[in-house]
C-alpha cells in the first residue's frame, strides 16, 4: 500500500515437476532478474518511477473511467510436433477463460470471501485473438513454428517465432519447457528487451482444455496482470511466505499486506489483517478476483505510451488487427501440416495420421496421398492406414477451403520393414559400412538416425579398430535426445535371453555432468519400443578431460558393457535395438562392436529364472528399472549393508520403474531382494 511500489521486472513461475497439481507452487526470481536488468540499464529505475507517477496521477484524475479496453492477442506456438503444439480450440478456450477472469464472470465468484466481495472488480479489459496480421493479411491469431527452442529455449523461443509489433499485439509464446523448471514469465511495461515484450508460458498452463486444466488456467491471467503492471500482493520479494514481506507492499491501496501464499488458506491473517488469498496475483492456485485498485492500475497503464500500451486498444489499431466491433472474420488461407503417430514398423502396421493444418479455422476438402498403404488416397481429416508393403514411403496432404489451398509433402516419411529381413545371431555390428547410415549389402535394413539438437549420431574413424559411431553432446543442450536404430535381427529361439555387449569410450568434464545411454528393444522392426538397459555416470565414464579438449579416445579408454534382453521383451522372432543418447551437458560418447548372441539354456530352473532378471542401471544415480519374467506378483526390497530393509514395493507385470525407491538414499552399497512364487534373488546395487 505504501512502499517499494514496483521492483519486479519479470515474474518467473516455477512448478514442482514431481508433484500433483494440488501441491504445485509458483516462485519468483525477481531480484536476480531485476538486478541484472539494472546492471545492464540503470535508466530502468528512472523509467519505473515515471510509470509509478503516471499511474497515480491517472487514477486520481480519471475516477470514472468506464472505457472497455480491447487488446489484440497473438499466440506463437513453438513446437516439435509434441503435446506443446496445442490445438486452436485450446487457445480459444484460454482467451475465453482469461476474459471471464478479468470481467468477474467466473462461475465460482460466489465463493469469494465476503470481506473482499465489495472490492472484487470487473477490470473492463477484454482480450481478442487478432484477425489481421501486421501486413493486413488474414489470421486466426495463432502462428506455429517448428523449433527445438521449445525445449527449454526460454527467450530464444521468442526469436525463433518473432514477435508481432508489440505496440499492436499482446504476444504470447507457448512452449514445451523452460529452463530451470519455469512455468512462464512476462515483463512490465518499459522493461522488456527488444522483441521480447509479452508472455511466455508452458503449454499445459494455457487454458482449461486440451493439455491445460482449470486448476492452472488462471496462470495466463496472472501473467497478463504483470504485463499490465501488477506486482504480487506481497510486493517484490523472491518468494512468498517470508515474514519480512509484511514490511513491503505492492503499492495498491486495497490489497492487504501479506507474506504471500502458495496454498489456498483463504482465512489467513499474516500481517495483521485478512489476506486476499483469492487474488489472481497470488500463488495460491485459487484466484478468483482482482481488486478495484488493481483494475485501476491496469487501466491506467493502458493509457501510457511506454511500450505502446496506449496504442493496443486504440480504434485505429483495433481496425488494423481485425479486433474492432462488428468486424466479420474472413476465412484464412490454410497452411497444410500433419504428423503420423509412427514412422517405423513392420509390414501390416497401422499409422494414425493427424491433420495439423493451421492459419485457418475452416477446411473444406482433404486429400491424402499415402503410397504403400491399402488404398493410397484418403479424404478424411485424420486417416488410420495400414502399410502393406515394405519400403520407404512419402506422405502428402492437400487441403482446400474457399480462400486457397496448400500441400505438405514429406519424402521417405514412413519406413516399412519385413520381419524376415534381418541378420541371424550371433551378430556383431562394427559400423564399417561405407555408405553409413545405409547398408549397401542389405537394402531395406539400414541404420535409422532420429536427429535432434546441434549434433547427432555419426560415423567416425576414432574406434577400437576401423570405424565406430559417436555423439558429441558437448554441443547439445541439456536433455537433448538422439536415437539410432540398428539393423533388424532374426531370433530363432525366443525363449533364451539375448546377451548384448558393446564397447564405449566416454570422457566427462566433472562428476556433476553426465550423459546417459538408454537402450530400447522392438520386436516389430522399430515400432513399440520398450527400455531394456540404461547406463550413465561412473558406470559409463572412461576418463575425465578438460572441457576445452576435443576428446579422442585412447585404447585404454574403451570399456566393455553387457546386458541381457529377456524373451519377454521380444514377443516374437524379430529384434531391433535402439540406442538413445540423452545429453547432460557432457562430452562425446563413442560406441563400437555391438555384439548379440544367445547362450545355451541352463538345465537349472533357478538359473533360468535368474538369467531373465535385469536390474539397471547399476551403478545408478537417480533411475532404477527392474525387468523380470511374466509372473503375477513381485516383491522388491532395498536393504542397507546391515540387512535392514529400507524400502519395499509390490508390483505386477514385467517391467517396473523403481526409481522412487532410491530417492533420498545416500551414495554407497545396497542390496536388492526380489521375490516371487517361492523364488528369491539378491543383487548388489551401487548408488552414486
């Protein structure tokens, strides 16, 4: 109400990724961002003071301002064809939800605490999806950009999908993830770097439908409040809940001083008076209102030329953006796009195609051309097709509406294999083919590389002997995944485990940075993958090197690794192994001489069962998988070296993610006991 009016520059919202919705909280990094901005541009302090004075004067001189401010909005969806490529309907629902929040038209406003009902405000601010782009062309207020910056790119995503003029549109970017676990952020007027003004948000915080939820939907309202100059009710500290927050304030008369809340404690009194926990600018996840004072601040800021906020709702801009009253939206020209749910499989496998055509909300005709399938041509929006012949096939979608038409064509989009085309065991892959990733002497059974990031799997001459493959993760962002599919194998005996050995060389910069190798198996030519092994950390590491060294392995760096693939993972006589590298800001991994073979079955029934149990990775840091034969019930126990049982779990099935059982265990030696149907087996487990 009186001190430290606006120190915040941007609000970063964080979520506990392991928690359920009801336990999620938001936290800010206000001080760090503010201090960085001030260091780079001390003039921001002066500008913020000018805004403060303008807002106070405007509210004082315009007590009966009833103008409804309409703000044109554009959503920039930055995606890699995952869930983050949210539907147009989800965006429409998000805007509608935000408008109900701002207009005090929620269905649950009756639940607002009686003390605050008299000051709960209709802000008289409305958001509308733009129907004209900056060049005056038809739009539905949504752009879609394919870019890996959706994976934790943060501000980079804004430059992958450039902002429309920020004095004409509220730009909202939608992404898959943000660095540090952030859910989103926005900038106050006059503080955003060029081209960055607006809101960036995770896809599952956009609206109440699709990947969103009602629980998270008001996050966009919260960020729009920051965009319109509202701080948190407790002022500008890094986090809510500090008692010292009572000594500062948000500068708004009718929002009571509070320490701030991350739970919906609606009757909380933390600074001598009842807290407005249901305020949209709180972190309580039960926001239902803005106060009249907050509405006045937002309306005032829409009358300042700083950052062009006063131009957003001007009559001329509303006409230019197609958001003026009475404007009849046109049918926009379509931009064809699509995605298949699978790209690799055996003859007879089914593929679901999903139409992702955008820039329009109306399609009159669809025409798919899908060679290799039963009928080749399809006219429905999302055809389910069966591939009947082996080969590499293109896919094409033609879409048309009364305005225009468009075509999307992808060559070699689907790869179909014959289960009978494969190498017999024993087999060793040394990556010597001259036409890598092609295999000249076995057409149709090539390596398949699924690239991501700056570097992917490639052939190299730095090997045990001859050639090998490598992935240079030092050039890839954290979490970047790259896959390589090995050739198909024929398994004559699908009752005996397949032993896999390989040689790897890997140098790390430090113990805090580690890449992962995950191995998946498919019995359907690369379709329906399931994890069968994982190795990382010290188990994978060959040596340590300086970060500036371009790592080339020495002969002594090559380590031999081994694991088994159980018959339960095969479900047939076809095996395709897939290697996935996951970057941990590490270094280059080299792999060579991957061998597959089957040992003769043991005469011992107990030994036969033991051969079909995999527990990996071991040593481990934070992941643990147990793969077993198909019995009904299993009991898994983690014991310390004294034999004390620390944790237990029961599970059904053949593959169990036991990662949660090793949470909070300190580094050291443990034992795993696995028991079922009268059998009991013990294994050592090393926790890094």
